[in-house]
């Protein structure tokens, strides 16, 4: 029944996440279909799929983001289901609806859930109504600077300005006064215009959200799983506070910066958030934690699989992609969460380790670390090219230890053993981080990398 419902599964993504999904799909006895651009023809995920379809040139708009080409590939290969991975079309409600309308299974939450949580202001208001803590902020989109200044006066500085739609920290910045807010608003407005796919001149006003900024905040998120029988299960939390330019670089579970009492409250709030939108499948409730007050507020909800999902898998022993597939097939698996040990993920990027600028190029040497408690989810190998067309993430180096001290030591050895030659890479930064006193003690916040690179 399971294979009849889902197989074959088309993976509408690329690189390491496509390769990781293919692994579980094939283990479950299903055929895996890959789609790829011309630039990605030589990557491992194309070779490892049971079938691969070329859908366009390197430009994502003409390949991975072209819903017509993806659906055409699904029909041509007889795919019964589509897994979007993360990024690209994963949080595109219109695409999810098109997949369902085409008679295929969408491996993700309902289009309605995606829409309700995709707009940060709407999501914030929903969560507030459901009793989930939220930061003081705007309840409606701010569409011009004068509005922003009035809102900031009411909220109180410092404030965070960000786009009302989209994710990944793009366009976010902090303002401590009116002058800084003018710059922050302009940055967020430009990002909002790009996200909307139009120029700022064509908009009556870009949608920007203002919220009270928490000094010395930690970014902690809760992995949830919504089941067809209506239950929402919390699978633990991940600390994602090591960030550069509001983009995550290192994640760990459990968070070393929250108390058991706060953890319990956050997990309960995440379940409530999922129940509020009738959530189905794997999703993440992101929060900001006031490290000093040991309190938290809702940040946003990501209606997809996260880049950092392996740390949850390592501490729980669960396969989140398998759970996604089972839920999509209508099953309500008996999920038992018994976390053990400590896991850390290091994102290995093709970027310079000082200023974090992308550094694509041909990989001339690639040697992944191995050993007990070491996992590498990679999208490349020696002889492949990291092109400038996509996110420069090459691999995710994950370690799992009996406790945090053990995981840190395994991380040091694994980072040292990982060999990447050709493109620039941030392994030197990972090694530096593992010797940083703040990180080693666990007493760090989202400003850690900025302090390291002052």
C-alpha cells in the first residue's frame, strides 16, 4: 500500500538535500526521481537517483523554480509524489496546490498551512491569539518610513526590521534609533520587493515587520511533526545561534542555553502552534530566547524540512524524511521521543572563512571524515564544480557524542580530517569556533560570530 501510494518519488531539489532524500526513498523500497539543471548534471545526486531528468539551464528560475517543468518531469516519469526538500519550491503554496491538483501526493504540509505561516505578520498574530508568546511588534505591514518611525516609538528601541514574507534572515537588521531605522527599513523594503518579484518602484509599499529586538538573544527552534490523526508531536529543540549575517552556520541539540523548565514551555508552545494551523508533516517553530531572563518569543514557522534536521535525527534516532513519507501516505506512526547524547552540525560552505564571501570553483580533493558518531551529508565530491548559481553549501558535517564535551571533541577531529581543496571553504572557521571560549562553554548568543569577526 505504501509503495503504491507514493512511488516513484520525485525530489524537486538538488545537492546534499536531494541526495539525502534519495537515500531514504530508496531504503524504503521506492523509486527516486531526480530533476537537475545543466550545471548540476555531474553531481552525485543525479547519478544516485533511479532516474534523472534535465529540466533547464543553470538559472534557477528556468529550472528548479520552474513549476511547469518540474510537474512535466513528474508526469513523464510516472511520479506519484513530490518531495520539495528545503528552499526553492518547498514553501510555495501555489506549487503544493498544483501538485495536489495534478493528482500527486505533496510531501509537506497543506497549502493552507504554508500560506498562513508564510506571512510573518499573519503568523505572529495567529500565534498571539493561540497564546504563544510573541515579541512586541507591528500587527499590520509597515509600508513606509513614517509608519515605521511611529511604530518604533510605540514598540521602543531597539527594534528588528525584516520582510513580512520570505525567510532565512534576508533583509533583517537592528535599529537603535530613528537614523538607524531609516537604513534598516530601506534594507528590509528592498528585500521585501525582491521577495515579491517586483521592483520597489512598482509597489505601493513593501511589507515590512518591526519587532522589539532582544539583546543577547539565542535562536532556538523546535522540530514538530503533525500526524494525520490530528496529533502534533515535538521532537526536541535545536540551538541555531551561531550565525553570520543572520544566516545559520552551526546548530546543536539539545540547546546548552536553556533550562529544562524553559525547554518544556517551548516544546508545549510549538505543539500549540502546530495545532493552531492543523499542521501536517515535519515543520519547525523558531523562537528567540532571552538568555538572561530565560524566556522566549515566537519568531516564525518554517513549513518544510530544515537544513539542520540531522542533529534532531542523531539525538532521537528518528529518520525525519521517512516520517514525512509515512505521514504523506496517510500513516500516523507511533513516534516515541527518547533523546540521547548531544549532536552538532557544521555547515561546510564554499566561502572564505574570514568575510564569508562565496568562493565557487572546481573541487580537486574531497575527503570526508569517518568514525563513530560522525555523519556527513554532502552534495559534492572530487571532480565536481561548485558553481555560483546556487547556495554555496557543500556539505553538513555532523557529530554525535555522549554529551556536549564528547561532541565538541569529535567535532574538532572531524573538522581537522575533512579535506576540501579547490574552492574556498569555511573549515578553518569551524576549527576556530571549536576553540572559542564562548562557544565551548555554551554561553553564547546570536552575536558570537560578529564578535569573532569584529
